[in-house]
C-alpha cells in the first residue's frame, strides 16, 4: 500500500522540511519490509482566490486530484477523531491487509479543508483540540507514519 502525504502550501528549506524528509525516508525504509509501497509527500499550491470558501474549494479539488483512485482519504481536521498512535498503526495495517492500494493523508490550507474533502474522507483525524502551524502538523503526521511502521514491526522506537 502506498502512503501519500498531501498538503497545501510549500515548506521552505529549514528544520521543518528536514524533519519531514527524515521521517518520510524512515517510513519508506521501515515500510518496505512490512508490505508498504512508497511513502511520498506532495505539496499543493495555495489558492489565491479572494474568498475563503473559494480558496478551500480550489485547494480541495487539487488535494483530491493528487490522490490515486481507490485510496483511503484521511483528512486532518480539528473536528476529527483523536486516535492513539497504536490505533492509527492498526488502521494502516488493516487497510494494507485488506488490499487497499493507497492511503492519502490530507492537510488543508490556512482556511481548512472544503466540505467536499471532508465528506469524501474515510477518516477525519485530529491531533487534539490545540491549533498547530501547518509546518508542524506535517512534521507530526510524517512522524506518526514512521511510528506506525515501527509499531507494526514491533520495533522499540515506540514505547507505550
């Protein structure tokens, strides 16, 4: 199963980009032995529309277009479910075992995700009630993908 982290906006060179790249590379390396395909990051350009609704709609269309057909869409949304790392890893393993070709994890822009994206998502995922900068959310999500791999592999990186 391929894993695709698609987000609105581009990370500039720096610590956040380096951390995301490091966790994605670790997830790729760990995932191969577990039956996961490539782990990729796709950056979607921010919309320049004037109204927030239009920006969310344009960005949502681009996010959905980045996801392969049949992918499980996991949208990060503050109204979503708070899953433990173990629960997310279990979901990743179940989707892989059920023959899912891809899981696409979506991070919206500054205005959030459109209703179209949220309604198509098979899982709305939250990282708690706090608001985090998009750059850090990308780092946290990439780390959770790597952590999920280590949980599924029984690796000691994850200590409950």
